[in-house]
């Protein structure tokens, strides 16, 4: 089942506005090597401004594969663009919230490891990205430490952390090579700066990702009202231009490079000056982003479970559910945000488990319902009406339940008041916290061998020697 927020003419209007932005306004790009690459591809360069004609943009898009496959070291593959819905977690939370104490603390390397192991254990999580930004490592190698300690603790397909320099790309590729070919077992995201500015490090990073053949995820993060137009259509056109400009550069370096279209557009809350991650507009623009990406035939990853709330509570629940279901129904290939709270600044292990159940429910809704002879069940209804039967005793009921007709919740409250009251009025958060503790105590990820662990440590130490000043 699918629901669109834009009609075909509106998608075309945003596409045409994007082409005008890239051809008439252009991007700001000072990196000499990247400018030379784009000039060779047909770009027009005037000072620091690089303008991309429509034929250059559309030609680059035509080179992109329509599907992107990422393989985990355990053999599991995620195919983005085949019509299925994948889920991955928030990346980059700096703090951990403990629902039992009501306190938060800085994230550590141990949290990176524990979060990866917990995500590996959960059924609805299909791809993993390094979760926490550990505060007990030097900032210059934080992204690489996140990747190093995630690689050891998940066998699922892996999205790397956002990289900011070509050196980080180089070291991330070396780490990925410990478990498989980097082009098969890793994706990397690179963020331009909105509006339409590609700093030297970002441009060089895109060039290096493309040179190595690693699937690229352009990651602009415009904020409507602050770094993009306040109108959602204008902000979408600018975001689209930023994504396509990165795509053009990558394809000019390596035609045919796999690219995953990423949408991270959010809105500014003009009352506070902050970003409204939980507003209903996030789900709306994410759904529109899905349609734009699919217009180009590209697999797409957008926000799913986003909220401004710091704790697992009612506002948290309704914001993340709304912002996930709308792009899911628009046909998103991958949704992000499992575990995200506080606008991405913190998370809790309970929230990760809660979101695994939300993701399962969203996937169930998107699957819709079968309407065929078996599902319509006319004969079953007749058998119950004509004989000493009831629906519960029918094989048809068992087959439907085993086939996933009804989602079985592990965390939601379904008991009557008296049973719930007698059990101490325990709720979803408490059950999720207990389940997280159980999984962290019992779940074992197939380990890397000792030689692989030593090699990863050696690579991280080499990065520290080069990057930590």
C-alpha cells in the first residue's frame, strides 16, 4: 500500500526548480580538484560558484544503479530499492539516559559496543550505524572509533558514520576491509553545508568515497527557516539540489557509483530558535523526499523515528509514530532513527527496544492486507455458522496467525486493569528496559578472530597518530 503527498506535476515542479537552482545559482565549491572534475563533466565555473547544467545533472543521475546492496559480515544483505522497508538506528547520540534513575551521562566506547550488540539482537533492525559518539576518545578520531567498535559487535549490514575528511574515508575503508570488500560492506555519508556550500573537506571526502567505490549517502541537513526557505517546497528543492550536486561530483569521479539519496530536512521552531525534530512536517517532507528520490530511480533513506522529547513518554510516542508512518507509506526504502530522542542528542537502551516494536508495527501497516479467496474466508464463515465450530478452532485462524495477519506485541499493555494493577502497574518502558538488560546479558554476536581485532586496533592507532594533534 502507498500514499503520496505530492502529485506528479508537483514532483516535476520541484525537479525543475532544482535544475534551475543548480544551473542558475550553482553551488559554492573551492576545492581545486573537485572543481576540475566538475569542469571536465560540463560544469560552468565562475569564481567560487560552480553551476551545473541540466544535462550534466540528469546524465549523472542516469549512471546511478537503481538498487544498492550492503552485505553484513554475517552474510546478511540489505537491498535498498527492491521495494522492501529497512530500518537503522540513530547515529551520533552523545549521551545515555537511564529510565530507572532519571539521569543522563556521557556516552562511552562501551556504549558504542553495547548499542551495536543490542541492535544486532533486534528483529526489526536490518542495518546498523555506529550509535553513540563516545566522549572517552579524542574528538579527531571519534567517528573512526565508533566504526571500529561497531564492526566487532554486529554482523548486520553496516552504514558507516558520517565522515568529514578524506583521511577519515581512507581509515574507514581500511577498517571495513578487515571484514570484507569495503564497497560491499560499508556505506559512507558526507554532508555539505546548507545552503549549497561544499567545504574543501566535504568535497575531498566525496571524491575519495567515489574513488574507492564505496556507496555514497549525500547527507545535507537543511533547516527550513534557518538554512533553507521556510516554505517546505522551497526547502525540498534546495535539499534536492544539494543531494544532486554531491551525486554529480561522485559520478564524475566514478560513473556507476551506488548512491543512496538521503533526506534530512527539518524545520526551525521560530519560538525557540531550535530545530523541531518532532513536528508533523518532518514526516511530510520525508514522504516528499521519498517521491523525489524515486522520481530519479534512486533508493532513499529518510527520517523515521524522530522527536524532540528527551524521555520515553506520550509526546515521544506520537511524534515518532507519525513521522515514521508517513514516509513508510510513501514507499521509503530505509527509515532512520531507532533509539533517537532529544533531537538526536541522547538515547536509552529502553528506547532502542521500544523502537524495534514500533518499526515492526509500521512494517505491518505498510504491508497492508491480503484480499483473496482464502483471506475473504467465505467457506470458514459458512462452516462456523453451519456446525459446532468457532473461529478459534479453525485451522484457517492458525494459518492466518502464523502468516503474520496480526502483529504480536511483546511490550504493549493488553491486560485488564486488575491484572495490570496486581503486577505493579509496569508499563512499556519498564518492560523495554528489562528486555534490553536481558539481551545485553545473554545475546552473543559471532566474534571477529583475534587477528582481525588486532588489525582494527592497529588501524585506529595509526589514525590517532595522524589525526590527533
